[in-house]
């Protein structure tokens, strides 16, 4: 019975020690430090998520721009073919020359 009483007394002593007003006041700076660390930890998580979203958004935009670049490049290459240029200038009244160009001799130039 005496051991049981001692165990109860020791539990009460621990409760009194940890729930004592002076103990709480003495440890306020530590509690504030832990609170500050918690807030920083939460902020860091939100900041990291925001950065990941921005990186994914930028990666999607980059892929879209790469697709657009490839499309425009292939279209430009197609339009620079001789047959396509002939078709494009035909409404302007221009025709393809069938004879090779004539080279002027150097003696004719003053």
C-alpha cells in the first residue's frame, strides 16, 4: 500500500511541477521559439508548393512554345519551296523565268 501511495505522490509532484505557474512563465521564451519554428515550417511548405506550381506552369508554357516553334518552322520551310513561291506570286502577275540569267561582262561597266 505504501508503494502505491508513493507512486501517486510522485505523479502529483510531476503534475505540480509541470503545471506550476512559475514553470510556465519561465518557459515562455521556449514556447514562443517553438511557435515561431512552427509558423516558419508551415510558411516554408506553402512557399515550396507555390514554387512547384510556378515551375510546372512554366514547363507547360515552354512545351506549348516548342510546339508552336516547330509548327511555324515547318510551315516556313514549306512556303519557301520554289513551287509554293511560284503559286504565291502568280496573282501578282509574276512568272517563273525559264531561261538562265545572263551575266554581264566586266568591260561594259564603266
